[in-house]
């Protein structure tokens, strides 16, 4: 028997109804209620359900995303996964990549437990690549191939996604994908390339860290200068 958390309309508008600041404020207030008092979860979910029928009837997707956040915040990952699966089955075939990516990311650490049909996993991978979430994109594509019984076919695509992560200046994500490739295919004929790419990513990570530290030091120095009394 489906719980109220699992209900979702069979279709959802491509765009929200323009609730704007008021909508965001209302959802934020509901999230705050759950954070302050977890016992409010069911009441908040019911209120979101009513909002979807009345005040924000044109913001079904955003209401559903809010429900996902509430369920995850409350530790109800099983219900969140069910809801996300139904929402993604609507969003992905309609090429609503931005919202689909956000819905998947809303699941937090539970997202790796999400099970979709292979084609939906491939579509999700595409959506995540478009929104620069490369590590999750690689995993989702590999999962699609794994479910199809052809995991070896994920090898080249994972390397391509790692390259996209490099070009997007996301060395941590590229590094994670290269490590994943070596774990899944330890005898890959691209091993030397992968290892050299990992070394290059390590240099970029180190450089980014140094640049960040320098920027922080400059900011502190400027703040100290601004605090000096003037005469």
C-alpha cells in the first residue's frame, strides 16, 4: 500500500507556476519546522500535499522536490527513494534535465541506492553530465550497463566523462572517476593513461588548494587593513 509520501501526479508541468519568493519562503519555513521538530514530518508532508492541490498547483515539481528534502531530512530514505523514482520517471523522458539532476542530488548519500530502468539510468547520466555532476554521471551510466549485463561497455564512457570533468575544472571528480575505472577494470589497456591522468589531477588539486589558501590569506590581510584606525 502506497504511503502519502509516495503519491505523485502522473504528469508534471515543465515549469513552475511562478510562486517565486513567496513559494521559496513557504517551503523554507516548512523545512525549518522539520529541522526544529522531526515529529512535524507527517504534518509538513500533508501541508505540502495540500499546497500542491491549491496555492501552488502549478509548482508540482518544486513541491515534490520539497517533499523529497523533507523525507531525507527525516531519515525516511526508503520513502524518498520511492518518490524520487516516480518523479525521475516523469522528468527524464521529457528532457527536464536540470530538475531531474536536482531531484537525484536531493537524495544525498541515499542516491546510490536508487534503482531505475537501464534506459532511465542512461538518461540520468546525461542529465548529470549536463549539470556538471560527473562522478554521479559515471556511476549512473555504469549502473545502466551493469543492469543490461554489459558492464564492460561502461569503460569508454566513464573515461569520456572523466575527461569532461577535467575540462570543467573539477579535478576531484575526475580523480574519483579514474579510481572507479581502475577498480572496475584493473587490467584496462588504458591503465597507463589513467595513472598519468590521475597524477595530473593531483597537481591540479594541490594547485587549487594553494590558490584557495592564498586567497584566504589575502582576504584576512585586507580585513585587518580595513580595521586599522584612520587619523
